[in-house]
């Protein structure tokens, strides 16, 4: 579970990017250090370059810049931090974990980061609504939803 300060940063990022989806990564040590990394959603660029492959734009999809993601991972490793969470927003949609979200989180039949939370912030009319966390349940082999707000 993320602390209140980290959640506030995620909510603010979601509001700043509205009506587009925001995305980001949270790193930390699990004992007090928590860093929210606001990432660049490059979905509009991908959609513009290859609309057949990237059918949706940033209003309904996100794609973190791979170089940005790699830099965050390297920095976390250098500082001895872990990947705590990935987050994105759903402008004018519910806080659910879509099949595309599941596919992005998986590497084959297992999650790429089984200990990470996947946070989805629902926004409606430019305001934060429901916020949910999805965490891998090894016994059920699926992501389980937990409401944050």
C-alpha cells in the first residue's frame, strides 16, 4: 500500500494529464522511501506513426517511453530500491484492469513484477473518482482488485 503523499502525487499527475491517460512508476525501499516517477505517455506519438498497430490515442491508452522506463529501473537498482507500483489513469472511465493492462503487466503466464501494485485512477469531469489497486494473487493466478478510494 502506498503512503498518502505518493497517492496525492499520482492523483495530481492524473489531473494534470486529463483528458489523456497519465502513467508512471513508483520505486521505494518499502520502509519509508517512496519515489513517484511521472512518466511520459507516448501513446499519441505511436498512434500518429502507426495507427494500425496503435489504434487508440492517449485518451484511452498509455505507453511509457521505454528509455524513460529503463532509466527509472537503472536508477532504482543503483539506489537499492524496488519497483513498488505502476500507475495510470482512466479519464471518464471506471478504475478497472483491462485485458490490455493485464497483457502489459505479464511476461508469459507470470507477471513481470509479481510484488508490484498496479494502480488505476478513475477520473470523471476532471475530478478523481474511484482509485483501485490490482495485485497478483499467486494462488488464483490473476490480479485481485482492492479499492483505495
